[in-house]
C-alpha cells in the first residue's frame, strides 16, 4: 500500500459520496470558519491562513502561439492543514500540493508535487509575494509576477502583469457554497496579461495571452450532500468576464453562483439559480466520462453560449483526479476561458 | 484382485522392515538437507526483497554524502528548489535495529511502511512518532518514548520505519539526512548536481550495494551443499528401490501368472512409491525445518557481518517452500524408481527370480558405465580449460562429479583386481575375491561416500582459502594501527597537526568517484610509505612498482577492474584525462567495484576538490590505547570517529567463525548421510551373503573372524574411496575458485591446501564407514551355526 494514497485517502478523501469531492465536505472541528462581513487585509491575505483547513492559489491562463494555436496553462498550489497551526520543521501540520499542466489542442501535460510545510520545501509569503513548491514559483509584484513550473515532458516560464483590480466573489468575498450556508473566502485577479515561453517535447514556443488567479480558503466549503462542481471562468471578447460554478448534489439538484465582471470594472454577484449550465456532449477522457461541451446561460446578462473544450482529454491524472482545461466560447458572446469539472467517475 | 495384489506387494515391506526404513529414511534425509538449505536461502532472499520493497534499495538512484558525513537538510531543500526530485532518508541504528526515517510525501511510489491502512497518517507525519516494524524487531528495539510501535509483518527484518522528523530526533540527527532517493522521472531544466551539492555523489540503481548480488556467493555454497546432499540421498533411495524390485520379482511373477494385467501392476507400484515419497517428504520437510531453524541464527549473523545484510533470525513457514520440499521428494523418487519400473515393464512373464540379479546386472553394466564416466570426465577436462561463464562453470562441476561417481566402481574394481592377483594364502585370496564380488552391491553407497567426501574437501578448501586470503587481505588493507575520521577539512588539518608529533606516520585516505575504462570505479590517493611496500602484495606487478608509483609514474588497479576491462600490467589507463601505465594489480576481496591507486601528488592534481578526512595512523601497537585516550581527552575527538585495527580484525574473524559453524554442520550432516547409505547397503546385503559365507565357515573360519573381516572390508573400501575423493575434492575446489567464483564475482582466490583438515575429514569418513559396518559385522559374528547350516539344506 502506498503511503501517498493513504495520506490522500485520509486527508483529502476522494469523492466518497457523503464526504463531498476531495474531502472538502469533512467536519471543520478546531479550524476557523469563514464568516460574512470579513475585511480583507492586503498584502497579508495574499499569504497563507494556517488556521483554515484548505486554501489555494490557482492560476489558469489562455495563451496563443505565434501561429494562432490555442494553449492552456495551469499553476496551482494547494495547502491542507492536519491541524489549525503553522508549526515548524517536519512536525508542521501544513501539507502542500502543487499541480501544473500545459494543454495544447492535441496534448495535455500534467504533473504533481507534494511537500511538508515547515522545512522550506513549499510555502507562501505575503510580502514580498512568493508561492512555491520545489522549483515551481509564482512570485513577484502584481505588475511583474513570474510563474514557472516543469514536469518531465513540459515546462513554462511566464510573466504575469495585473491589468485591473481584484474581484471579490459573493458577498464581498464571502462565497456561499450551499443552501445550508457552507462558505469560503474567495477573490480573484481575472485580468493578468501574460507573455513568456512554454516548452513541449517539440521545443520552445513563445506565447501571449490572459491569466486568471483565484484565491480561496475555507475549512468546509461543501455540504455533505454535494459531490462535485463544474466551474467556469469565461472571458468574452467584449471585455466582460464571468465566473460561475454549479455544485452538484446527490439528489440531482444543484447550487449555483456567478459573478459578472464588467469591462467597465463593475462587478455583480448573482444568486443561486441565476446561472444554468447544461451538458451538451460528453466524452470519455482518460480518467472519467465528462461533459466537454456545455450550454451556459446567464439570462440576467443576456448570456447564452456554448462552451467547448479545446482539448477534451485535459484530464488531471493527479492524486485527486479532475478535469481542467481551456475552452472556446460561441453563441451570444464569443471568447475563451477555463473549465474545471470535479467529482466525475 | 487389485486389493489382493496391493496387499501382496505391501507384504514385502512387512517382511523387510529394514528396507522400508532405508527407503523412507534415505528419502527423508535427502529432502531434509535440501529443503533445510532452501529454507535458509529463501528466508535470506525474502529479507532482501522486503528491504528492497520497503526501502527502495537497489531500485532507485541515490545521492550520497562523502564517506562518514551526512547531507545537511538545507542542501536537500536547495536540491528540491532547483528541480531535483529527491526524497530524504535519515537512518541510524538503535539497540541493533536499523531505524529508517522517510518522508512519505516525496518518496517515489510504493516506498514506505506497508499496510498502514489502519494507521493514522496524520500521526505518522506529525512527529508524534509511529514506528513500523515486525514484532521481533520491535521487541529488540524496546520501548521508545513518545512513540506508537506498530507491528507490520511484511517489513524487512531488523528494520524499523518511521517519519523522517521523528527519526531525526530519535537518532539525535537534527537537520541531517543520510541519503537521498532520486525519483525515476525528473522535470526539465534541472541544473547539474555539482552546482548544488559539489561534494555529493550520485549512485546509480543496482550498483554498489545490491545485497542480492553480494550475498550470492554465500547462497551458492549453501545451494551446492544442499544439492549434493540430495544427490547422495537419491543414491540411497535408488539402491533401496532397486533391491526391493529384485526381491519382489517372485511376487510379481506370481501376480501376473494369476492374471493381473501388467499396466495395473505398474500403476500399483508407482502409487506405492508415490505414497512413500509423500510420507518421506513430509518427514523430510519437518526435519529440514529443524535444520534450517538451527542454522539460521548463524547464517543471519554471517550475512550481517559480511555484507551488512539484515536477515531474520527466525524462520517463517512459507507454503512455497513446503511444496517444493514435497515436490523434490516425489521427483527424486520418480527418478530413482523410473529405471526399476522400466525393467519391470519389460521383464518376461516367467523370468526366474534372481535375488542377486540386481547386483550382477550392475556388474555387467560396468563396462558401459566406465565408458560413460570416461566421456563425462573428458568433457570436464575440456571445460576446465575452456569454461568462462557461470553456466559453463556449473556444467564443469556436474560433469566432474557425475563422471567421477560413475568411474568409482570401475576404478575400485581395477584396484581390487590388482590386490587379488598379488594376494598370497587362501584367506587373503578369498578376502579379495569376496570383496570384488561385493563391490557391485556396495558401489552406490560408496559413490555416495565419494560425493560427500569430495564436496566436503572442495567446499572446505574454498572456504578456508577464502579465510586465509581474506585475513591476509585484511592485514594488507588494515595495515595502520588506528583509523580516525574528521568531521570537516578544518578538523582534519587540526588532527594532522595534533598527531604529527605523536605518531610514526599519518596516511591520508582520500578517494574520488571516477569512471575508468568504462566501469564505475574509485580512485585513491596514497602517500608513499613503507607501510604499503611491506604489506601489499600484488597478483602481478612491474619491477619497482612502488618506486614508480611514488614518482607519480603509474597506477595500481584492483583485480576486478583488470578482469572486467581486460587490463594487464603495462597497459595504459586514462584517469581524468591523464594516461598512466598500470604498474601492478592487487587482490581486493569483497569490493564490488573497480579501484585504482595513484600517488597523492598526481591525485591532488587530478582531483583538487577531494579532501582527506580519514587517516590511518602508524604507531607501536602497545600505544594504541594511550593515543585513543589522548585523542579523546586532549583533542576532543569522539570515540565513534576512531577505530582500532585489532577491533576490525576481531570483528571480521568472528564473522568467519560463524561461517565455519555453518560449513562444519553441513560437513557432518552430509557425511552422516553417506555413512547411513553404507549401513543400509551392508544390512541388505548381509542376508543375501549368508550362502556365500556358509562354505567359508564350514571350511573352518570362525564366525568372529568372519565378522572382523567384514568390518575390515568396509573400512578398506571406505579408505580407498576417501583416497579417490581427495583429488576429486581438490578438483572441485579448483573449479569453484578458478571458474565459478571468477564468473560470479570477478576475482580469483588463490588455492591453499589444508592437509590436516583432509586427514580429519578422511578420519570422519572412515569412522562413519566403520560405525556403519559394526552392526552387520556383529550380527554376522553372532549368526547361530544353525542358520549357517541351513544354507546347505536349502534347495536353491
């Protein structure tokens, strides 16, 4: 029996139905819990919150090569705490997991790292901002952030430059995840300009494009009866953006939430039921059968689009497997974005 | 009909319980020795496998610190932050248990404590201390403060696994790492190892410390012993089955005359044999378990001492081993009985019963046997010159032993013929003629004795040669009286300054990893000192090798490198871009990789980064204790950084004593089997010999005298066989040393002779034969005259 598998089975249980996806539905005893009316404090809140059970720094980027080919890049650092304390040395209860992926229309490269907190192998500092696991980094000021990762068969080295303000989801960053009230703190930087180089087995390619950073932390963001989610970050050619997610429940019902981010800088949170997402076509990707074409509707903003995966096989074959990849948008709006689907078997 | 036939066949054993005992005991003994040895081997292999499975030993590349040092944890983090996917291991010993601390998050897949399913992984990681080991290991470890001891049967013996954080505090090795396991897949864009840890070295998987390979020679010896013992046992079984078949010919004739079909008869006899094989097999496996359980602690101690391999001292029952023991008993019986069944199938329906036909037929086949033996020995002779590989080496052993065994009756017959021709006087003439007449009946037992003796001579010559060579090699390698190790270059410099006025000579020990002639090797820098000139012996060397080495004019290489790369004295060797002529080749036993020695001046030029941290100190032996004390008191060097030569030697020799215990035990066991074979042959022959002895008695020889002559005959035949076994054993030793060892390990041991050992072995063989003959001779001496008289009244 592999320790790693056991570790993950215990800390981050795989969608055992009653436990929710990735163990996010487990009890939060001893950990801090998000409450409404939280006053965000920067730069401190860019750093880790060890008294919360889980937290992530999550970047997805839609990139274009010199020949117009679409690429997608993901850089993610997860923090999981076994106990609500920072700790020092090997006995620190903070554990870190990194996922990196590079998606081309025909290939999907993915790799994973695990690390203990407290020994310097992985961590996040708020000021100056730096998030790292092994040689992977996401570090630097907002206007010149370096994002690097590598696997056995791919690498990327990108510079991110913020082109707009932070966006706070839900009630000023208090993002409710179920009718029972489970919630997380959730904000994003949806407008990073990107330039740099990606490396595939065929060589280096210079790319430019847009990236989206999600920051979220909580101790129990899912209800027990929620099994997974479908998450969309859509950037329309009009300059408007939309974040929306559907949390699927055991009984077939779902809980939705969306944020409209206008080109003018205005944001609006849209309540449960405002967003609908309907699978149009499913595909047997390497790990599970997943919808790779969706009809996404947000009638309040006149959105009725078809969202299609650029590479239907963007399966993240990591300890906790899921689907994550770049998408194209057509219909009432056109554009590009990212789709994440969890809890499929 | 079938039942009646079966009862008739079985009645033979009821009338001849001794034969039944011979058959069962021979088979059981053979199975016991074979399966005992196999059990020991299997236990050791299982231990290596468990170590490899739980610790990744041999499976993955490793990064190691300089000898005697550890890797700072900061270096580990720096490697990870540079993109090297390595996993830290901190290990040490506590109460004789190897404590291995792992980081389960970075360890390559599959490593780590097995079956932690019920464990709390949070507790494993938290530093609260979970220790996984077998119950035996946990007992040895004793209570550990703040730790949960968790019994895990699949763990390697003598090894306990815990979290690296807990291991560091347990072993008092804070922020220290013993070695790094390198994951098989590494990301793009890694800088070279030397950029981050210039003093670290990368050791490729399956090189250097692969226990399986290192310990192969030991297991090879055990297996050879087991196989020979089994072969001897099968000789006994073959003899017993053959005799029983001949004696049962009247029964077979009667049964067939009564209408029992031949096929059914064969099936019945085969079933009878298989039943006996299974009974004997079960007894043999049980005895084998006892043998293995008795030997295993010594074997475990030997392996730990010689190779640092942890092997469980207690035996586990493995189903595969039980089955293979039974399998070999059944297979052996099938081989031994096949010939008899074949003859039965072709026997004319009404062939006369010939109780002596079995022995006579053996005599008639002697000529063919002689030709076959000659052919096999010729093949062995050719192989002796041509054989180079391991397979050819074993073929040589097989042809030599089988050829010699087959030749034995022919050679003994020839010797007896010469003796008979020279005999004067009627008693002497009768004695020699009768001995010749008896030879076919005894030849199988004598072959068994020959093989047992030869194996003992061969293996003990090899082991003793190894001991002598290794002791001399230890004297050569450990020529300094005291060895000290410094923590750092600064401490090394201070040590040298401190020691210079207090010692006769300080010999730095410095080495560098290098690929030589395409093989992984290490290069040593040696100071020119009389120590080397007086102690080192070369297998081959140019004139004034030491003088030229001192002048930086060449290099010395070990035998492994010279054999693998086909290098001879005078050949050029490229070391780090400079070409040196080879000045000498030295024996280097127990070291798996190549080695070369340069003078310290060219060494320092080629490897400027190598720093000597270990030093050999020459002082008068009676001053060692004083210097140790001074170093500890005045210089403050910890005791564990000093090793005195006498200590290492005593330890190494102690290891050999344990090896010898095992060899001696197997010697006595195989000879006992051979003695048993002789006893059984004599006992079965005794009854049939009465008609031949009765006329001699009638002519006036007393029964007592007849008994003495019987005893004398057995000892004489044993003496002749032993005399023939000696050259065979020496040939066997030569084949093991010069062919098998070279193929298996890359070095050739010089062969030494041990006449006293051979005398003692010969004495044991004679004793075994005499003891075996004592009972039949005594029985003969006390045969009632009526029984002898009855011979004349029998109608035959």
